[in-house]
């Protein structure tokens, strides 16, 4: 990794969330880990094969949406594929509150890095293709207090690499792009940030080198500050 210059103007880190800060227990982001159990409580006849096909349909709906779709609309697509009526009660059950720690976890390098960045008075924000409840999920995992601002696709109506995603976060901090370091596990999204004038690093914990400047652990961010 190329070391930052001693005269670095950086004052903030803009973090992606999934794959950088948090990961799903069990390995699946969407639908939530309790999706099958919740649906089966309403219709116990659904088979694993039917769930697989319905989740694939949900994935396609997600992939073809211009921004993170409404949570209920996403569930309706899968329930329609399953032949299950999307009642108001079932939709409420599927989006019902569960402890964040029951479905998500932070990576081991996250909390120590955020604590040290905070101690060094580095400002932090999140730029994520996610639903509006992301700040609550982070709070439930004990990291929400570190972030001053969130740029969330479901609220902004666009996904990365749309410039509005990056600019919403830096503007919320009152900083110029050149004062912010963007970190994502998708190198293409880091490349887009760099083109917009941000510093950028791809987080490659397990995937080796990227075609953009990269780091292997979040602890390497401390070298910039």
C-alpha cells in the first residue's frame, strides 16, 4: 500500500458499511436470516427449493432497482414468487425489530480502528447502499456513535457510484472531497470516488490486490492520520 504523504490534507473517513464495517451472521445479506422462519410460521408448506427460487427473484429485483428498494416491496416480490399472500401482518413480521447482534456482526478490526480514529479526532461518515435503518443497526452493534453522518441509498434515491452518494456524506461533514478518504470493499466504487476528487482505498481483506490503491485491514487507515 502506498503510504500517505506527511502533509496529507485528510480530515475524515467515509466508510461503506457491508463488507467493510459489518457482515451478516451466516453469510447472507438479503433477505434477513430469519426470512424463511418467519414465512414458514405463516405457511409451513413452503419447501427449501421454493425459497431458493424466491430469493433469486428478490436478488434480481434488487439488482435492477435504481436505488435500494422499499423493504416491503422487496418482500412482496419474494412472497409473490412463493404464492404467499403479502398480508400486512406478514410484512410487519418480516421487517420486525430483532437485535442487530442476532443477525449481524462487526469485523474484528472495526471497533479498535474507529476508537483510535475518534481519539485522533478524525471525522467519520457512512456511504452505503442500504435501507434507512442502518444507523439503528450500527447503534445496536455498538459503533453508531462514531459516525456524524449517513448517506444511504434508500433515502437519496440512488446507488453508488452516483456522485450524489459520496457528495452527500462529505457535504454533511462540511468538507471538500479532497479532505475525505473513501473506503469500500468494491474497487470500482473506490475508483469512482477517486475520479470525483476523493482519496480512496479498496479494502481487500481476503481478495488480494485491487486495481486501485488498497489496504488489507482497516487498521492501516491510522497511517493516514
